[in-house]
């Protein structure tokens, strides 16, 4: 009796460690490795990366880490690029300095629908170092914002490399989001938007939302039926997706999804953060230790399960139509 009890405990422990979510509509279940999640997050948010401000040696270290991971996973390069880098120069609107930086982009070509693209993105830049008098920690590590999202794209690349994809997947770590969605806007200029059937952007997925555990929210929920498709696919998994509850913050237009949504792509941002009460948002205290690895792993897994039918070419979300700007 005692032995069986011990064995049961071990088995239960093993299952719960893997952050498993079962999709009752299918027999297969997805596993996101939380050890890898922790490694990506702690590396990208380490002091060595110096807050990953675009144009600095710190963000260059982050770029190299993402490239190394893309290479390890066997991703191919995007479009006519000869490496994972899409490098360009721009002027920082606030400081007027010229900055050269790169989006880091890797591709998993689709099997049966390779002309149809789903982009999975997060920004890898953050605010850098801002020395303030009397404040000891001047490195803005940006663990939640948005090392957590980049962790998500790396984990999803690893997952889909394993399970396969019918539509082509483009994994993009964008630069200079914090300077005004610069990297994603640059990327958007070069694309044929009609080929992009969906955009999955991850922003700040490391804290438990106000809706409670095993939930996330999606920006621009009502702007296409992307969110409804995700909700349908998550039925029975124990994980729930809600519309963005912070309408007044206009979050749909404040992250990289907007750069593609402006072109009509149903491109939305997943987040878990209670942003209205988050004391670490855009502070030096946004450190890896403040985040919950399980929340990140479970959210990445929910994104994998939730977007599966889109990536398999079975569901195609409606296009985003933006209202005309008022004069
Ligand atoms: Zn962000």
C-alpha cells in the first residue's frame, strides 16, 4: 500500500511538472518544457543583456542568443534574407540618434500550404539602462516586457518543429518596439499582406491575470474572429481566453501586432499581465524573479493548442478592418 502510494505521488509529480493541458477534442496533448522556458527567460532578462535597448551591445547579445536558438532548431531564413537578420537604420524620434538594429526572423516552411503565412512574434528590445540618482538598480531587464514573449516564440518554434505545420510559420523577434513599433513597421513594409493569414503576438505573459490562473486576454478581440477560433480550440483544456479588459489603454495599437493589423492581417496580442496594477511595468524591477514560470509555460501551451487549427490550415480568421481615421 505504501509503495503504491509513493509511486502514485511520483507519477502525479511528473505529470504536474510538465504543465500538461489536455485537449479533450483530440487525443494528443502538447508539452511545453518549462526547463527550457526558464533558461530562455533568465538568459534574455539577465543583467548581461543590459536592458536590450536597440542599438546597444546588450541587445546584440540577445540577438545572438535568439539566432543560436533558431539555428539549433533548424529554422530557415526569411524571404530573400541570407541570415536570420533583417537589419536597417532608423532615427529615434525622441533623441534624434541614428540607430542600426535587426529584426531576428526564422521560418518553418509549411507542408501543404506554404504560401499561407502565420507570423508568431514578440519584441526582444527593452528600455536599456537608465541611471537615476539614489537608485541602485539601473538596468531595465524587461523580463515580462518582453523576454517572456520571446521565450514564447522560441518554445513555439521548438514545438512546431516537432509536430509539423501545414501553413508556413514565420518567427519574428522584433527590435525597437519600445521606440514606437519600429521593427515591426519596417517588417510590414516589405510584406505581401494578403499572404499573412494570422498574426500571433506575445506580450508580457509571465504574471497571473486578474481573471485568475490558466487564463490570458487578447487585444482587439472584436476586430476579427481570431479570438473566437482560439476559444473554440481551448474548450476542455482548462485554459480560457478573454477579450482585453483594459479598453482605455488602447493596447491593440500599442504592440507589434498593430503594424500588421494596419495592413488587414488578423494580428492580435496575447497577454496575461494585470497591467493596471502591475508595479513592475516599465520599471527596473521587471526581473525574471517576479514572474511565474508555470504561467509562461501554460500560456505558451495554450497558444499552441489554441492556434493549432489556424496553423494546420483548417481555420482562417476574418481580416481586420480598421475604422477610417477621423480628421
Ligand atoms: Zn512590450
